[in-house]
């Protein structure tokens, strides 16, 4: 009988430990508070050593801000995708803004050379943009329209990213689709991992 009680207690404890808590639910289903608001402006040094301002660099174009770090495996995968699709973004008038988070210039430069990457890299060595942009992990991509408004925040490049830029809630065009409600980032991660 004592063994049976121990087994029941163990099963209850195991069940409780694997059930999601309300705090976890808030974390996984959190919407970025910047969506619908102006993208916080910033001026940072680039890997080339010059100071660049985001608004001036964007120059009235749509933009994708890619927050990343060299140590992040998913960032490395995404940056390879960005390299492949860079010309497509440029042709569509989308400015890519790569912001390295918390690393020394020498580390980033070595990574760029090793992987033959030729992007303008903003260096946020102090991770000063993490709070204003509501970053909860890397990689994070922030989609900004021509007016500088944050349209969406994702943790990977969606295949239908153009829908994000083309959505206009005030438009009378019937065929226009509202962007699909995103899954929690951890679901997207697991789906990509086991694809």
C-alpha cells in the first residue's frame, strides 16, 4: 500500500511538472508590443566603423531588421537564407538591417569573412535595442513599413513575408488577406526542426 501511494504521488508530481503554467503561456503567446507602433530609431556603429542611423539607412524603404548573433545556430541558418534572397529583397525595395547583439567587432568580422558574407552589420555591443524592440530571443526579425511602423515580429523569415508588407487594414481591396495569426515561436521551431 505504501508503494502504491508513492507511485501515485510520483505520477502527480511528474504530471504537474510537465503541465504548462500560466506564466509559460504568457511567455509563449506573447505578442510584441511594438507591432503597430513606430520602430524605435537608433544610431549604431557598423562593422566598417562608421556610425549609421536606422531611419537614414532605411531611406523611406520597407525594412526587415534582423537581430542576430554569431553563436546562435538558428541565426546562422537565417543569415544563409538572407544571403540567398538578398537580391530579391533589394528588387522589392526592402532594406535589410542586420543588427548583431552583444558581440565584439572582431568576432563578427571573423564570422563574416569565414562565411563570405557581405552585409552592412550594425553592432549593438551593449544590447541596447533589446528592450525598446521587446526582444525575447534570437533570431528576431522586425518588419517595418515605408512609414517606419512595425508591421510584425517573427523569429524566422516567413515564406509569405510579402503579405506582411502588403497588408493594409484600411484597404477596400477584397482579395487582400490579413496576415495569418502566427503560432507561438516554439511551435514554429519544432515544426522546422522535424521537417
